[in-house]
C-alpha cells in the first residue's frame, strides 16, 4: 500500500488476535489463518451451481445410475430409479427452480447431501467432486459421532425423531418420507451447525461397527467404493422396542454375517451380541 499510515492503521486492528509481531516482521496466528482459509474456501465469496449430472457411481440402494448436483454449498446425491433413502424430491438448483415455476418439476430419489465448500469443485469432474465430497463427509461423520462439532469443536447435543406409524415395505414411508423410522438430529451448542440423518450416523464411533466394517474389507476412512460403504452403513434393519424411554435394536448385515446393537435413551449401546 502506498499509504503507510493507512496500512499501519489496519495492521494495528488485527495485531494481537489475528497477527503476531515477530523479530522478522509479522505472522498469522491460528485465528488469522482460520479467517483466510474460510475466504479461500469460497464459502463467503462464491455461489456456484452444478445442475443434476450423471456420475459413474451406482445407487447404494438399488444399483441404478445416480446423479449429483451442487447448490448452496452442498453436494446432493440422487438415484435415477428408486426413491433413495429419503423419498423423491426436486433438486434445488437454479434450473430446477425455474422449471418448477413453469410447471415442470423433475424429481429423483434423494440419497442424501454432503456439505462441501465451493473450492472443492475446482478442477474436478462430477465423479471427482462426489468422491472428494464423500471423503470430506466421512471424516465429518466421525467428529459428529463423537459429539464434537466439525465446525467449531464445541459439544453437540442430540435428539431423536421416531415415526410411530412407520411402514417402508415399498422403500420409503409415506408418513415420514424416509426408509428409517428412527432419525437422529445433531445440534451444536455453540455455533449454527446441525446435521440430521439415519441413526447409523450416531453409531459410527462404536467400536463394534468399525470392527464389523473392517472385518469385511470396508475402510470407513478411505473406502474403495463409496456405494459399498454407504450400503453397509445405511442398509440395516431397525426394531423400535420403546419410544419413551427410547430403546431400539439395529442389525447390520454383510456377507451373511450380522451385527446387532441395542441402543437406549442415552444413545448408549447396551447390548452387543
């Protein structure tokens, strides 16, 4: 900057918390790096949109071709044939919104969504975007399962929603629009982070589940196939024993082998046959 007085004025405002003075000049503190990293992620400067695009990744439920779309900093995953995990819906992209206003409402089976910064789209094909978003989310799931906010590190609180009249013999319940009767909701006690989904998310930090996946050749940190990983994690049977207090059994199946976990009202595994 030509005006050294103006430069020193702004430097004085950030010195201490964002910048430290050293013998060699100035250096960024962790808080300063956090701010710059947020800007460079595109989260506060960019708003890209990717319309629903086919990818070479099968639906983890039915094996049909799947699609991805990017909108408002999240990557949505859809099946072209079945109802997905959470029923059919219209992708929330700009083009889909225009079609909706004109009376055309394309719908696909909603498999799920992954929060993903715009920088993740750089120099990546739709398939690469999907793989990168899944890798990002897989690590986030471990933090959430340990009740640690992946955004600010504060504790997470959890709550349950249970569909009392659940019926999903045809895939998705008409009452709750989900394949699962039990959904888990996580909310940060400090920031605005929240995450909801199948109860399997809450069990990912459970040693029994990790051992079960690894014993069948599935690495939850870096799976060879995202579809196989999600099929193993999300394809389980649930038996709601009691709603208040909550108690349920969840049975995972892989290669004719099963793992059953009983969970109580505190989300603790009380039985691991």
